[in-house]
C-alpha cells in the first residue's frame, strides 16, 4: 500500500462551526503532503486543482445543521467546493492522467477523489477553463434551470433579478433578454450597476444601497409591475417585490440559503400578495434538474461562441487568497463570479 | 318609471372604512323601501334573499385599498356578499319569478340585481339550499380548486389543513381523505377538534391554542413531514409548517386575505426552507378556475348523495344577526360555515 512520490499540499481548513457572517479567521491554511499515485484497485482519481469556486451556499455547510440538502463540513477538515482540475493519476477507467475535469473537490492543491463518478470530463475548447465553475458550472446551471424551469418566462414579460451581477444573476439577466423580456437588475455598487447596463445588457439597473425606499425604486423601474422575480437575496427586497408583482407572477427563490444562519431575520410581511396577485413562489436547487445539464451546456456554449453571452469573473490568485475571497462574497466585494486560481493550466 | 308596490327592506350598511379587527358597530341596520317590480327594458332582476354568506375575505373590502382583486365597499352602502335568493320579478330572459339563484347580492331583504348574468340558477334537489353559499359555493369551490389544482396531491401524501373546521378547510380535509391522503387539521377549540376527528374524518387534529410550540405539535402529527399544506391562516402556523415540509412539498396559500389590514404582522422567517426542501408556494383565488365549476358541482353533489361528504354550517337567524356573525369569524366563534338565514324558503 505504501510508497510513491509525495508532494507538498497546501490546504484551507474550516476551524469550527461558525455563527453569523464568515470571517477569514474561521479558516486556516495548513500544509500537508499528498501522494502522487492512487492505490491500485481503489477506482480513485488524484487531481491537481486549477480553479476553485467561491459560492454563497457554502456558508450553509459551515454550521452544525444536518437537515439541509447537503451535510455540513467537518471542522478541522479541508473545505469542499466546486473546482476545475487536471488528473494526475487515475485508477478509474473513465479518467487518465492529463484529463481536465470539473466537480466537487477540496480547497487544496491536490485532492484524492474516491468517488470519481461525480467528476465530469471537460474540453478546454474556446471557453476559459474557469468558466466550468461559473457560466458552465453550478451557478450558470442554477440560472438556466431557475429561469426556464421555475420562472416559466414569456416573451415581453417584466423580469427583475437581484444580486444581478453575481455568478447566477448575470446569466439570468442575459437569458431573459435573449428570451425577449424587459430586464432590470439590482446590485450594491455603482460599478456593478454600470456593468449591468453597459456590459450585461440589462434594460435598467439600480443600486439598492442608495435607494431610501425599495418599493419606490421598483415602481420607478416597473411602473406596470413585475411578472418574474429571480430572487437571489430574500429579505427586504423580496418584501418590496411582493407588492409589485403582477397577476399570475412567478418568484424563483434561489439565494436565501446564505441567510439560513441569520436566526433573527426581519421576516417577510407581504406574503398576502401571493393571494391577491395569484403568485407562484418556488424554491429550487439546480441539482433537481440535472437531466437538463447536457442541453444547458450546448445552448450556453452556442450563445457564448456567437457572442450573445458574456460572463464576468472576479479572479483571485493563489489558494491563500481563498478565505478572503469567500468572506468577501457576503459583503458584495466580488464583482461577478468569484474564482480562485490555484495553479496555472 | 314610477309606480308599483313597495315593501320594507331591512339592510346592513357599512358605516365607514375600518382598521383592525371588525366590530359590530362598524355596521348598522337601516330600514329602507324596495320596489317589488323591475323597470321594463332594464334587464334587471329583483330577488328576495334567503341565505347570506359570511366570509373572511369580506374584511378586505372594508378598508380603503383599491389594488386588490375586488374593490372596497362604499361606506354608507349595503354590504355585498354571496347569497341564495328567490326571484321576485325579472326583466331578464334567463330568470323568472320563483327561480332560485345564487350569486353576489346585498345584505338586505330584497336586492335589485342590475347585472343578472352573474346569478346562477340553482335546483333545490336533495341538498340544503344554504349549501349553495358553502359546500357548493365559493368556499367549497375554493377547497376544490385549491386542493386539486394548486396542491397537486398524490395518494398517500401527508396533508395538513389549518382552520380545518371552517367553510373551506372542512371540505379540503374530506377531499384529501377521499384522495387517499393522511390528513391532519388544526382548529381553535376542543369542540372543533372533536368534529374534525369524529365527524369530518380527519386522521388527526389539534387545538393550536393549546400547543405551546406549533413546531412540536406538527412534528408529533407528522413525524415524516408534510407534503401538502393548505394554508388558511398564514402567520406563525405557516412559519412552523415551513420547517416541517417534505422535499418537493406544496403550499396552497388561501387564507391570509383577512390579514391584509394587519399592518404590523410578525413576518415569516422560515422561507429559506422553500429552497432546502424545494417547496412550491402558490397563492390562488377560486375565480381563476371557474371553468372547473360545473365538474365541481357534479362531483361534490355526487359525493354528498353517496354520503361521502358532510358539511357543517353555523346558521344564524335574521338579518339583524349578520354583523355579530361576521365579527365572530375573526375570533373563531363560528363552528363550520357561517350563514345567515334571512327568510324562510
């Protein structure tokens, strides 16, 4: 069982379960060793991580709560997340050294994947490799499944997206425009609002932090009301949207997961509008729609190659930068999809 | 234009827009006159009201709010609601004296209906006439449309109904049982809980006023969780249900309309469960499903005649009793569907 070359393996470890907003000190850098060969007969795969994804849902795995759709991290263990990686060694028939893969991996330089079936082989094609954790990964697919399958959009409808420049929101808005909708986005800085209007093709956008009254802002952008709300934030924005929904409107509930830990939320007060306007409000996870993943990849690659879609990334360099990048998600520090470049391709 | 016999016409008038919980003094009895003949060429119909319906949604029409699905009452005018009536005189080709009808009418002895098209001719058959404002009327149809069209129920699923002995809830529970579901109801008195278990066929029931913790009560009744929640109340019960929903559960939002006027509601805190459990929450109004009304009537009459469905009414005698009966809805005084008998058939 023993033997073989070893390499240094830097890792980001969760120190313990956390309450409130994540801090950099909730995580720490450790340096271990990784064997460069897999055990024969193990069907496992050793990968070198190139890009790691920082996603808000990961906050949900940092608390001691076992009723969620995904179990918590183990304190003291390496943080797990989506990544793009290169196969170093493989005992699995589907993978060989040099293959590029995406899937769940560790926040470390090298990861031994026991269940290689969850890895997806990827081609580099004409699309940046890192897009496989963003545009072509879980966030992009969340946008795709949520918009087409949950929002039931129709051409000409009025669509609102919160956290609109984020990993999910930026694609929702562009898909909605391609679908013939009128699209407005909200974000938290002037720079993001400019991106929405000038780069991502939104019809209108506003900085929610500069609006004294969200209801007034929404009525200004949607004098006729909102047909579809792609909700990435919950809270006060959701409450303001509820009173601006049109008859038979739809709300796709996507991004409140990061609020799970906030025990003293303000609460949503305007749910009676669901009745008066006959609104459907639906929570979803992209993982329920995986049968659509192949068509999603084809369609998005096609749009991208035709120049109909762009994707904004916020790239941090080095595994050491991962904790700060992750923490930054919760103050809106990232502009676009937050990615960590661990190693060059 | 003038001439013809006149009769005394007692009326219940809304004194002014109200805030908070309705009080008897928000309404007053007036005695006017009604002509016993309709004007020729008017296509109007004069009806004598036999039964009037007290429904919580009417509270929504007592406030000065014009954005709802139905306009407010005019202060100083006769209250409007569903009723069962007999035609006294008609200038409309579809109706003749002696016909029994149901539809929107006034809280008075005689009502002149200008738009007779909204009246529905009814047969007395073997079903109590008053059921046409309950089991076979708007509340019954709300239960029917909400359960079959919004809840998407499947045999063997776990169904929870709040305000379960009320005009809507009691039918939802019985339809769910006939559909092969496990059904639990909540109500606010021991007597109502007994009715649910012993007369209405619910598998289990509890008095929410005697439960120190609604979450504990729900977990006791649904150790495996809730697939379908027919929500007649909103508020704290909805919040407790949210954390007990099963994967891909559905919540039909029906009864928060009466809370519209409560400006300082506590708020709903557990909406993130919509995501983790992928729950669809949908507001609805029966009026969106009127194409199903004929099949509803056939099916419910059939069930009733086969003894598969019962319906509990709370019958008050005399128009004078209407304000107290209406006010009683908001403290749960009524047991079953609240009806006012204005005149004998």
